[in-house]
């Protein structure tokens, strides 16, 4: 890859593990200046030690608008601009709708959907100034809902809808909007599922295929934002070859 990301300022949310961590490292390797946000700041410190470039670690709770605004402000104060936002923070608490713990629904909507929207809202003035990009980490669940994943899918459908509106509103201003939809990725996401049957199903699914690695999605992010300014890669769907749906 060319050094088109040299000096670009990127904020990655949910960077303490999985896709967020891999994306931050990949961007740093490509010469970007990276701000990484998450609630687990100890993990961010470890990430910063591994990264070859300049990394700013930020305690960030995307469900808290004050926390979001502070993270954006700290990024711009440190690096002087914001070129790319990678909205990756998310949780997957799948389970049947009947008898569900609706507190889990609230957590998913607040983190996956509202958190993503809050971060876009706070970042937009800076991204418009730099004619930058928003990268939204969605999911195959943003295209097809399945039994047991209704609310998680609703949050990802919501991200896709919000992203398309954002694109239509601001693409003429030079803002590029990228939606990345990963299939099954080997991360700790499924380990947070509290429903035992869904947890077992996720483990069975993972063992039945060659899953994607977080680095595979990081490569898609880097590809999309390394394109020339007149090229907007608006959507990338990445599934394991072995995943049938």
C-alpha cells in the first residue's frame, strides 16, 4: 500500500480489543496518527506500546455524549485535525425476544446505535473541515436479521440507515461515508452473550468455519480510506468463505 495515510489523524472507538485494536494497529503501521478510545484504558496502553506510530489513548464511553465530545476535542488538540472516524464500539447480546432481559436491549441500542450517532455528530465539524471520512463498522446483521439476533440486527440496520442519510446529506461537501459489514469474526464479541443457548450456537458456528480475523477487517478499513479523494467506497461486505448466510 502507498503511504496515502501518512499523517492522517484517525479516531478509532472500541479500540481495546478485536476489530478496533487491529484497525488502530494497521492504521499506525500505514503512517496514520491514531487516537484510540475505549472504557478499558489499560488495554489501550498496551496497544499504544505495540503501535509503531504516535498513538493517543482516551477513556471513552460512547453512550455518554460528554465523554464523546471530550475525546474528539482531545484528539484535535493533540493532532490539530481529525481526518477519519472509525466507529467500531459495539456489543452483541443476542437472545430470543420472548422473555428477554430488556436492559440488554437498552445497552445495545445505546452503545451500537446511539453511541455511533453521538460520535458522528461530535466529529462532523472537524471531518467536514478536513474533507475526511466516517467508517461505520456494521455487520452482515445490518442486511439480514435472524432468530435470536433481532435487537442486535436492529442496531446494525439502524447504523446502515443513518449512514446512508449522512452520505446523501454531506457527500457533496467532500465527506466520504464507508460502511463495513463483517461476517463471523474471531473476536471476544460473542463471549459477552448471556443466553447460554445463543452462546453455544456462536461457539458451534465459530468451530464450523475458517472465521475472519480482526486484521481482515482492518485491511478493508485501510483500503477504503486510502482511496483517492474522488473515490468513495461506500460499502464493503466481508464474509468468511465458509459462511453461508
